[in-house]
């Protein structure tokens, strides 16, 4: 589903800003001061909400995986050389 909206730019100090309507911010779960990734090519710009993995990773699972990799390091080293 590709939706489009026209928004005007606003002068903010030495930069231009574009307001994000509250309804869209809520729908995309974007909060104030959220990190946004800006990508551009030629005359197109794309904004994406930056994902912080520490907000989504199960720390206990990560610890278990780390222990497993450390315990079986030699096995993984042998596999990469094949």
C-alpha cells in the first residue's frame, strides 16, 4: 500500500524541515526525536524509521548464543574453512 501526501517545508535555523502529521506518525509508531534514516538518489528522498536492535533483542537469548559460539568456536572455524 503506497500512500502519498504533499507537505510544505519549514525553515528551521539553517535547515529545512517537513512536518509529519500526527495520524501518520501514530500509524508508523514514530515518536518525538526518533532516529530517522534518510536515503537519497537523484531527485528522490526516502525516510525510514531507524531500528534499534537493543529494543527488539531478547538479551537472554543473545547471551545464550554468545556462550554457544564461544564454546564451539573451533567447530565454526572448521566450517568456514571448508
